[in-house]
């Protein structure tokens, strides 16, 4: 064996290690660190409706998709907001929620405003983000779709064309109804949301699927009380609005059939659903929210009931978001691997 062979073998091994690391980085970047849950069973039976037929026929989804185990967190929203709120004074109030775990950074001199995590609460990075509009949620999807670019164009299109975000004199809107077909991230459709929250592929055991009325895998309403006492952050109020300081994931043992957390409680989550089709004024939100009164929360959390509807420009204080994304295909991963390995080969030759 020649003296150069071990060196070339080592270089080859190191090149493959680098290539595999690059592949792992590509795969990780596709999810941006969000804990995604894959919702399978495409073509599932739709929700049958309640005794009055409410929501009958909804919740069927004919494809696999991924949805966030958690709602969008303060840390995730703060990264998005700081990207643009620091551009100039014109963007000082860009994407500012009503309730979340951030505060203005007093050490920042401008332009605009920079946010930092609060120091007066536990786990501020995991606090829910309440009080964002549907249009702001759409811009977050655009930003993620475009690789978190700091260019203004990155929030203008990608998943949703913001040039359509206009309002008519009669109160209707012209906003794009649903995400682009090639969007990488989007606001859940009503059917996607309902399926992830209430459909159980093993509802009756032995692979017999069915629906739960509540998102906690039960036909009985959750117990609404603080962590350690209840099952959901809704239906009660604490001094100083402290229910909004309960971090996402605090009810870790209470999950949807697919493992989603805080489906009941946290924020009420935007969907793409438009009401009404011939006179569009509102979008639908699902689930209950922190601070909502118990009778309202009980209705909101049923599979047969909508949480509420609001105009897409509304940000009253409780509106939040749970993101949806595509399921990466093996072909996509193989292409990424091939690119990474080719890059490794080129490096070794150089």
C-alpha cells in the first residue's frame, strides 16, 4: 500500500462526515427547530357531527402533513419580529402581540425597536403569543418559506400574496383565501386543524379509528385550572393576567391523539377558513384561550363548535397560531444528500 492511500482514505472519510453533517443541517433547517408532528391516515372518515349535525363532513384530509406540537412560541415570534422591527422607525410596531414573553430591550438605541425575553417570569421563551392578526401570521409563513431572509420581499409573498390583503367599504376582504400550492409553511385549514385535534386512528383499539369530542382524547370537557390542578389553560383568570404567563407545554400529559399540546388553552388558533364565502368578512379560529370564561371555553373546545371568527386584520388579544408544513419526501432528502456528497467530493479534489 502506498504512503498516500491512508491519507486519501482519511480525507475521503472526513469528506463523507462533512457531507452527512451538511445533510443533517439541511434536514434540520427545513423544520427551523419546530417540534413537528406528522398527521397520517390520509383519506380519513370525516367528523360525523353532533346531534344537530354541526361540523358534519369536516376534518377529512386526503394527504399527510406536519403540524406544530406547540403553538408558535415567544422565542419563535420574537426572532421574526426583531428581523423587521429593527429596520427603521417605520417598523417599530411590526408584529407586536398583546400577550407574550418579550419586552422592549432598553439597551437598544434604534432604529425601530428590539425585543428581549422578559426576566420576571419562568420560561418566557415558551409563553404563548396572543394578539396577532391573521395577516401577521401569514407573513410569518412567508418569512419561513423564504428561509428567514431579512429582505422585505420575504414577508410579501411565498405562502400568501400580501398584495391581496385589502379591505372593501362593506367590510369584506380580498385576502388570498388559501396558501399557494407550493407553500412550505402555512396557516392550518379548518380540516387540518380539526383532524390533528380530534381524530384518533386508534380510537376504539385494534386500529379502529374515530373521533373524540374534546382534544384531550375524551368526550368529557377538560378540567380548566392551573397546571397541577387542571388539564387546560382556559376558563380561569389569575391576578394580573398571570394565566398568560403559563408556558406552553405546562400540561405535558394532556395531549391530542397525535400528541399535540395545549390544543385547549394557550391561544385561540387561526385557520384559513373563510366566513362567509359569498361575503367574506372573517376567518375562523379554533380552540379555547387563556382567560376565557368557563362556559365559553367548554363550547370552544368541542369538535362540533368553532372557537370564534374574526377579521383577518384583527388582533384583539387572544389570537395565536399553530403552523403547518409539508412532509419531506425521501426524494427530497436524497437530492439534498446528493448535493452534499457532491460538495464533499469537490472539496476533496480541491
